[in-house]
């Protein structure tokens, strides 16, 4: 039994999946591994995202001791976000996930021409990989179907 932040977990796996229950937390950690960033820089890098959502995710990561927040007593307010020591430990984990994602995309993402020849899609770190592309328009809403990135965005 693991006790953390007034919650009980049966295993470390359950704890991991509770911490990373959405795509944004991993993306924020990935962005912060290179350098310290301000709120607006994170917001731009994760666009489209609402300020409320980003603020909520940053607070969750701070409460988990994965991100540190440094506030300066200035006007206008200045706040910097960076990875904590424990947040930096996640770098090899995320790199391994991205490596798997690139291999998966190279193996399965392709564009078929009329002659059925497959042309591989060049996958880079910032590439978008269509996960669901079966509808031009969503059946329930009259809008284009979403396209998802390697983090499920």
C-alpha cells in the first residue's frame, strides 16, 4: 500500500497511471526539460490550451514535486517554471516513449496512392500522426474530425 497526498494506491503502477492520467503533464515535463519557461511560453508551445487548464496542470505537477515554480516579487508578475530533481528523472522515460512512437509511426502510418504503393510519412519530434482519420466530418458535430499528435493531442 502506497500513501501519497492523502490517497492510497495498491501499487506503484497504479500511482504512475494516476499521476500521468492525461497527455498534458508529459508534454509540460518534456518542454521543461530543456530550460526554464514562463507561463506564456508554455501556453504558446502547447497551443491551443486554455490558461485555466495549463494553470491546473502546472499546480498538479508542482504538488507532485515534479515541477518547481519560482515567483518574483515584481510588477508585472513574473513566474518561472522548471523541472525539479524528480521531474528530471522522467527524461529517459519520455525519450523511450517517443522512440517507440516514432517506430510505431514509421511502421503503420502511411499514405496510400491509387496504385497501392505506400509512401512512408517522415516522422520527426514535432510531427503530427493521424490516429483516427476515418471520417472527414464528425458524425455528431458538423466539424472536421480531430487529428492527434504523438501525445494524443
